[in-house]
């Protein structure tokens, strides 16, 4: 049995992500093989007020396995090769852009914008105590599951997922990040760019899906910062606003390429 766990981005719970994925998965696996869970944390990051720094580095110490690290890395790399084979011939896969566009808004400015709930991202980034609360909740909920975990992480949720894997003791068979800002400069996930801290022992594979139309990803994958990620590209969505927009979680979870990856982790070569 596999449980698909969803981590939302700014703005909170995202209706429709699971039904979109179930429809897309129906041609690959039996529905009874997969359970769906969303872990919400908008009640923690959705506070009002000024964004303040509250350092607490002792709450964010990487968990690093020193024994057999080379063998673990080789195992991970082999699984990434299998994952690449799974998604390569997906009908919605498109070629990556030949050049990444320049960043037009510095990350520090972006998280202080009063619209699009970006202030939530600012609270998460700067308040170590609040971030620890978020990660503790995710760790507790995931560790309560008896099943293999496929972790779907949308937007800010991808940052949260990467943080959790580095500083909390969770095991994830497949991480699929999408609509992610991790490719934007060194603003997000900077501490985890060191290969020595990567959780090869607790993460099976990592796929990062970039929608070329999504303004949050800005056509940037994550692998230039995190070579452990496999970037793949799609072109999907119906405009900047409304249901199934370019950044909507359901736009990603309805993508055949994501369904192929989840199916591979459930009953395919990554199972």
C-alpha cells in the first residue's frame, strides 16, 4: 500500500489536487492501491503582522548518515536513472528552455509582498521556531503512516519538503516537487546545496516538474542547484487566474508525467 501525501503552498489547502491525480492515475494503477492525505500548515504560517527573524538554529540540524554513504548515493543514482526512463516518453513532456530567464524580483522582496499570500512564505523562511513547528507536524503525520510514502510538494510545499527531509527523520520513497521556487537563486534551500547533507538514506527518488507557463518557477528547474533532482518540463494550464491556472496544483497533478512517476513508485520499477 502507498500513501500519497500532499504539501500545499501559500494560501493553504488546495481542493482538487487528489481527484485530478486519481483520474490521471486510473490507467496505470488500481485505485485501491493508493491512499491520499493532505498535511496542512497554513494555520501556522498564516499569521498577520511584521515578518520577524527568530533564529533557533538548534532546531534545524541536518540528519546525516555517515556509514555506507557512497553505497547509498549509488543506489539513489540508479533509481534516478529508472525515474528518467519512466518520464522520458510521457506525451506531455517538453524540452527545457535553451536559456533560463533572469530573476526579475529578488527573493527577499518577493516574500514581503502583501498579495498572493507571499507573507506566509516570509514567516516560514525567517522564523526558525515557526518553521520547526511546521516540520514537526509534517514529521509526526508522515511517521504515523504505515505505508510507503510518495510526497507531492507544491510551491512553498517543495521548500518545506526539502527542509523536512534534511532535518527531520522521515522516509519518502518518491518526492515530486512542482511549481517550485527552489530554482530561484540561493534564496530557498540554500543550506541543503551541500551534497554532504543530502538524505540519500531516507529518500528514494526526486522528480521536479516545471511548467514553462508557471510564473513561480520562471522556467527554472532545481537541478542546477540540487543535482540530486531530476527536472522535467511540461506546458500546461489555463491562464494566470482561476481553476487549472498555470500554477494550480491540479494543473500539475493532472499531468500524465506526474501520474507515471507515482505509478512507478507504487507498482513499477521504483516500487
